[in-house]
C-alpha cells in the first residue's frame, strides 16, 4: 500500500561539518545517499521529490524541486516553500537526506497520528525532528512570513501553527550523518 502523500527528501544543506556534500556520499550499496533514500522509499510513495538548491550537482534522474530563485538562504523553510509552490498536494511528507535510519514504518506512525494539524512532527527522546514530518499547505503562510523575517527556527513555526508531536522512543532512527565520524559509524 502506498502512502497518500508525496515524499520530499531535503538534500540542499551546506554539509559544512561533513566537509563535502552529504547528499552525494555513497551509502547502502548506492552511489549516493540520495539515491539510497529514493530507492528504499519508492515502494511506499507514489511520488518522491528531491528538494535542493540546484539539481546540477546530481548526475542521476529524479523528480527535483529546486529552491525558488527569489530565496538566497539555505534553510528547510525555503525547501518547504519551494515544495508547496511546485507540488499540487496539500500535504507532503518530508525527510532529511542524511537520516538513513528513519523507515517507512515511522512515516506510518506519523500518518496514523494525523489529526489534520498543520504539521505532524516526529519527536525523539532528545527533541523535535522537524525534517521527519508531514506538513500541510495551511502552514505555508506562516513559513513564508518567517522566511521573510529570516527566522528559520522550527520552534518559531510550531508556535504559530497547529502541530501534533509524535513520540518515538528510539533515538537511533533520527541519527543524522553530519560529520565524517558519524558517516563512518553508519557505514558499519
């Protein structure tokens, strides 16, 4: 069974702590982490998009959503705005490309908790995980207002919109590959 909303994999970060583009690192037998994420979620989503600043860095075919040109900043808020401006769906699921242990079953848990709030966000023992979530178009005016003010903290967004937080007990599923050490550990 396919999930009812499209998935947007955010792959536009700066990767400053990694020292090279995380989205392009080999992972799980695939040439890139991005291709790994697309492959493992393809059975569960009708449509998968890759959100990025520019598709030029990718040497494979996918459904790319480039950040809208009027935005200079690199921030997930810009990715959300760009996704909603380019996808017709009123609800999207989002995942950061560098979160390879968040599975389809975890998206299922978010969807089961969906009560039509503006956002349904995973919550790990260490805090909110705004890039393991689903967002509704109803949040878009608030995201745009925050982006216009260059306020990119998700806490500020969650104060403005109706948000359902879904608790997960396993911190490991939210492991981000931010540093060469984290990447090496994930490859074991």
